[in-house]
C-alpha cells in the first residue's frame, strides 16, 4: 500500500489497530487461551494458539505500508503477545510463521524483519517464564513492545545495506511502527488484564457462594439441632392446657422454652431469652437449658434450682453473655404456681373475669452476671379459666414500617379477645397479630410464646 505522507501512514496503521481490537477479543475468549491462563497447557491448545497468533502476524504484514521496499507493519504483534501471554512455545511458533511469510516476500529488509519477528516471540516467551508463567501486565507488555520495535529498527540498520537506504527506511517507519505495535500490545494487554480480573472475580464469587452455601447448610443443621432442644411435644398436665411456639429471627436464635416433669406430678415451665442472636446465642442457650434442666430435676425449691443454675452459668459466661429467665412450677394437686423471674419480661396472669392481667414481676437479676445472686420465689393460687402468658421481648418489640412497636398493650388486647379459646389457638392468634402488625418488616429478634390455661 502506497502513502503520500506521515499522516496517511499513521492513519492506515491505526486502521490496523481497529481490526486488532476485534481479533484480540476473539482470541482471548477461545477455550485454548483461557486454559493457558489457568495453567492447563496442552500441546493441542498451544498448536491452536500458534496458528492464531501466526495468522495475526501474517495479517500484520499484509496490512502494512511499503516504503522503499520495506513494510511499516504490526507483524511483530502476534508473536509478542503470544509469547507474553502463552509462553515461549506459542511465541516462537507464531514468530516462525510470521517470519517465514515475511521472508517469502523478499526485499532488502527481509532478513532483519524475519529475525526480529522470531526474536519478538522468543523474548516475549522468556518474559512469560521470568514472570512466573504469568502475563507480565500492561505496563511491562507496552515497555517490551517499545523496546522490541526499537531493537527491530536497530537490527535493520545493522544488517541492511546500503546503509543510507536502510537509514531512510528506518527514519520513515520507526515512529509509526513503535507506536502502532505498542498500541496493539496495549489493547491486548488491556483485554487480557480485564479477562484475568473477570475470571478472578468469578472465581472469588464462586468461592464465596460455595462458602455461603456451606454455611447455610451448617446453619440449617444447627437450626435442626436447636429445635431438637425444644420439647417435641408438651407434657399433659392435669387441669392445664399448654401450648408454645418459638420463631428464631435467624436460622438459630437464643430464645427457648421447656416443660420439665418433676416429682409429685408437678411440672416446671420455663421461658428464657439469651442475649445476642445467631450461633453464639444458640450455643449459650444450649448451655443454659442443659444446666437449668439438670438442676430442676434435683429435688429442691424453685429458687434453689434457679440460684444453682445461675452460679454454674455465671462461671462459664466468659463472653459477657447473659440470659433472662422465667421459671414456674405448677402443682396441679393444690392448683398453685410457684415462680422465679430472673430479669425476664413479666408474664401476664389473666384472672377469670378480670379486666386487666397481673404482671408476674422480677424476683431476681438475670442469670450469668453474679454467681452469688439471691433469688426469691412467689406462689400464686390458680383458678379455673385463669390464663398465664409467657413471652419474650421479640414479641412486644416487633416493629412495623413506621417503626412502631407491637407493645404490651396490643399483646393484652389480642389475648383478651380470645382468652376463652384453646391455648394453641391463643398462641396462633398472637403470632398472626404480630405478623400482621409487622407487615413486610423483617423479624429482628426471636419470638417465643407459651400459654398455660387452667381448665
């Protein structure tokens, strides 16, 4: 292709670059290229890449501009990128293809041009090896391209005669070729860098999703284990209807309830709320439940059972966690309820025919803070149609879209509206009332309920 000036030469070389952008994208998306990036080098993939980069080298020659028998071109681009990105085998192979084609065209610069093309692929491959068999990066690749084309020009001056003619050729093509080849390498480097980043991001995303799925599976197992700590079915207590429900805010939570058969047909009913949420709260819940159940089964008073449990929990509560607890022993023989409230939300006793419930307020501090804490117990007589509601703060502190809390007033109104219904229905009514109130707002705390209804 002839040219009338430097501007035409530069413009035609830039046209080559437009083609190179497309070629670079297509080559870097081939399975052979991505396998090399992953370090999975096979002879088949190397052969395919040799042919692709060799074809690019031939295109670089054919699309060049002839000046005094020499061609200003981007022939070295294919071997350079092949060597830099895929190693010496691909670089040298592509260089030999490009060099053979250039040598077949003859011309007084055929020897230095062919030699420079072979060396471009070889040197690029050596840089690949020195970089730990990785692409050297954009800056290194562009600097190599500039240096390689400068070396190409020097080789032409060294080997071509007459020298004056060689000097004229080099003076005409040196700057455009250096800029064009450096620009081509820059484009390849940019696309390869983006591809590497894209693949790293995908690998990190896949690893994150795999880890997330593993943790979800572990949490599901933890949830199943935690649910197994809750009574599979509540015991039948003469003269009582009992129902309970626990809804963790996460896969696992810190609330729990229990019903512990005691001697003399008595039953201990427990509701508790461990500080915090998630796995730490669930682990502390398991500890607290086990300790309390073990102490409840030893013949002793309610206050002694809670006091001993507190001492043991406080000794192990090195993480600063604590638990609020309501512990009530129901004796159906004399129809009494003896309770200890260790800093828990006061359960509500709805008396038959009463307008307002009685709050069963605290009789001691939360568990896990002071090993020597003292607790007192209170005893109440139960009458037919009395109803006792145990709950955790996740029920009353549930919020709606306006950030209003469900509150104790709504809880009382809900129970008063269905207090003559079976215990299971009362629990379900409260659950639905809280859910309707919260709407689409996420549950941020565990919600646990227990209802004892005297029949």
